[in-house]
DNA sequence: GAGCACTGC
C-alpha cells in the first residue's frame, strides 16, 4: 500500500466555511420534559441562536423577507417558529408554517418542538405530510410540513391566508416545490404584504435569494441575518494528483486512515450501488492483511436500494477497537445523518438526473459535485467532534467546480408543475418570477404536451378536465388514465396500477445468489403480456385473466394481510407496498370526488390495456428483429430495461407502450405493456380531440 | 442476457 500524499491547506479553520447539516438542529432537548418547562427554557437559552432572538424578531417585523444563513446546530429550524409564536405572530387564529424538503425532517422537528413548547403533538405544534395530518385546524399554531404540502395548499387557498409567517427551510437545496413556493410566495406578498417570509439558506446561496426578493420590490423588503453554528472544525485535505480510479483510491485512503488515526467512523461518498459494491469488495479483500492490534474495520453499505433493515445497520454502535467504514451514495449528504463519523472521503462525484425536453429523455449521469455539496459532505465529519475530510481530487479542481447544483426545476419535466401553476391562475408563464427559470424549451414542451392531452385549450387556459387533473397528486398521463377508465370500465384496476407505478422499486432484487432467488419470486407474478399486464400464472389474483405484474403483486399483498414477512418471502419491498396502499386510497378519494366509477374490468385484459394507451399514447414503440424497439415518435432505438418481463420476449403484436424512458449507458424503457398498434390512434388522439374540443 | 442518485404531492 503506497503512502498517500495529501496537501493540507495551512489555514484550515473550515468550521467557518462549513455548511449546515440538515434535519438535526443539534441541541436537542434530550429528555422528555419531566423536569418541567423551566429546564427546557434554560436549555433553549443556551442555544447559539438565542442571542440573536431580538435581532431576528426585529428583522422579521421590519422586513417582509428575512434570509437566515444558519449553520449546523444554530437551532434555526426549531427556534425561529417558537420565537414567532412567543412574540404573538400566531395570535388571532394565525398559523406559523415551516417547510422542509423531506418528510422525516418535518415530523422529527415537529416532535421536538412540541416537547419544547410543552404541548401534545398535533395540538399547538403539529405537522402535515402526505397521508399524515397531525395538526388541528383550530388549535395548531406552529405547523411543520413538506414544501410539497404547502404548495398543494396554494391550490386551495391561493393567498395562504391562514399563515402570518412562513419559513422555507433548507431553501438552498432548491427542491422543485421550494422553488415553486418561493415564486408563488413572492406573488402572494404583493397582494398580502403583511405575510412574513423567512428563507433559510446556506452561505453560498444567500445572496441570490436576497437579489430575487429585492428585484422589482422595495430594496428594504428583504434582508440577511447570519447565525453561528455549533459545528466542530473539519480539516480538508486534497489529493495532489487526480485519481484515475476514485473507488480504488477511496479504499486506499480509508485503509490508511484506519492505520494512522484513532477512533472515529469513516464515511465514503461514491455515486451508486455498483461502485459501493466494488469498494466494499476491495476493502473486504484487504481485511486479512490488517496488522495485529490494528482497529478492526466493519464495512457497510448505504444507498436507497437497501431495505430499511439494511439501512439501519449503519447506526449500530461499534465496540471498542472497531471502526465502521460506511460506503454511501448521496443519501448520506442530507437525508441520512450518522453521528460518530469523524472522517469523510469524498469521491467528488454524484449521479444526477436531468431531463432533456427536446427528446423527452430523462438521463442519469455521473458529474462532478458542486462546491456546496463538497462542503456539505465535509460537514458530515464534524457533527460530534472535530474531523477530517479527504477530497479525492486536487484543490485546483475544487476551485473549478460549479458553486451549486443546478436547481431541480431546471432539469425536470415541467408538465405537472405548469399544470398546477395554471390551476393557480398563473397563465402567463413567461411573466412568472422564477427563482431560476426552467429552460424555455422545457416550458414550451410541457405546454405542448398539456395541450395534446386536452388539459389546456387553444386559449392556453385549463380545460375542465385539466382543472381536475391539476388537483390529482399524480403524473398527468396517469391521471388521464384514471379519467378515461370510465370508458373502459376498469377504474379499480387502473387505480391499483396508478398506485403501484407511483412507488419506486416494488420488487427488491439483491445482488448475487439471493438476487437470483428473488428474480424467481418476481417471475411468479409475471407472464406474457408485459409489466402492466401479464397473463395467467396468477395464483394470487382474483381475476386470472388480467394478471398484471402490479395488480397481482398488489392484490396478493393485501390478500396476505399486508405482512412484511410475506413481502420478504416474495421479493417485495414492504415499505413500498404499504405506500402503494396509501396512495391507492388517496387516489380513490379523488376518483369518488370526480364521479369516476370504480368498476372492475372483471378479467378483460384488453380493455385495461386500451385504457393504458389513453395515458401512454405518446410512449409507443415497435419491436425490431434485433430485440430492441423503435420509438413511434422519433424512431429512436430503445432497449428494454432488464427488470421488465418483456426483457427476453417479443410481444405477440410487436407493439408496446412504456411508462418511462431513461438514458443511462443505453436508452432504456421501463414498465411496458403489449398493445395493438391501432390503439395508439384510437385511444390516444381520439381522446386528445374529444377533450381538447370539450 | 443484464441493472437500479435522491426527494415530494
């Protein structure tokens, strides 16, 4: 093993440049409030943010928009809403909202704040996330929620009139709904200047938020407040030369850290499952060569594809003389926080999904991380003690990295967001004040698609069906199927398919031999006609003739008591399946509200597949002799995703519709079903004209 | 014969 040469910049002090971490605002009230409110109050007063209390309240009072730059442990998420509550912002029935990009953050912060305030969760302090409304319409004064939930609320109450103050937390992450919300909130503030906004952001992005909120308004309308954090300093070391193979280099670095440093776990950032597995393999191969008496290494993987059980392993407490080496994807950058990590090894790369509106292709590509990401990753080493971050690239490379990752809104399909903005009465999208505008092509293609689907008319306004579809918490093409299911008498089945498509990864296929067994389990659910629809084999299905992979899996899941052990035995993801049950019941409510009949097609597979075409009419493809497909639009070569039951089989008719297309190494289509080619005309364009006219 | 960054309604 060669000695590694890292260059450590003389003036480390990176504590000051470190970004905050996410959901954990540190300084938790560790125990239940058994000592009474006084001790909680004392603990709150010790928070770094406390000394800024008056300044913050003054800024919020005086300025419409306060941008709070808060570092880890500053306590902004838990304290600012409480300061507002204490100074009367929630009087006269007003509510203080605080949004989070993730569900876990919204719930865990709400639990903590309810304790600090000394109230039951769901009473004075509550939270609202999809499927869970733990708040009281009359009594709740502070409500934590996902940004998507608050955006949805604007569809019902466009001025968000029940809120006196809204805090948009983690705004620098620039999630799709954060961006949409900020745009709508700027508009709301023109009509309702009394509304106060608090935008919480990392250092690097604060200036751009300030510029956004001052442009076209009074320059005094927005201000920045900086808070200190309670982060430990993290020293940053760079490689002198770029590494030709960062996975191998990561192994080498981790190995040397283990030999040279005392206690503290190691967190390695890689881009995906494949790299993680290779990294763990190489590390495991080295283990027998570990010198006697050296710290033992426990190699661990962390990525979204793992089951909950496997993910929880990274939190296991290690014994003395042992060290966890956690090899993770970007999930560990913000979503999952592991205390006890003292060393971070950063490959400097990330997999990012982008959308090309011209080709309608989503692609997943590996790109260099942004500076903001690199700083955030480094911060993961300083949560419980001072740490070191090893960046597997030279410092000159860091300087050349983009400051931040392009916001999601610039690299995603805008069809649904634009439908929702239209539903909000924002018809002139060119005049909408985007924080970052999506590419013009993206807006045009989305409008074109909405027009073709009959969601907007010649005048650019929503059609009656468009108005209803905008309310549905599901993609436009799937919503369209829900509406047309009325004509095919298959509402029950489409509802299930819609729910199953909304979850990712219903099937768990692990690596190696267990994977092969899981694959066999999965095949029990499948047969001939595709992923949505397959024939027979349906030992579980009430309607053997319409054994759709998803229908069968779903029906079997509910039939066998929604049990997690049953899922495990049949290679299904229990969490995902439970979610499908929730989504289905939510969508069912919408169907009832829109008077859509919940009929079963009683085994008529043909009608069901015709209904699929009414949503997927632009996603047609034709089989060609080499086993690939050609898209109906654009004649592009498409490869079947290996998880499809049609991966190895030619469809009888030679024609399919598919749910989505994604560019990785190849252009692949996922979730496909065999169709008759005529249907593309009959059930696609026919509906297009009918609904566009009506 | 071959593959899966991460959220959210």
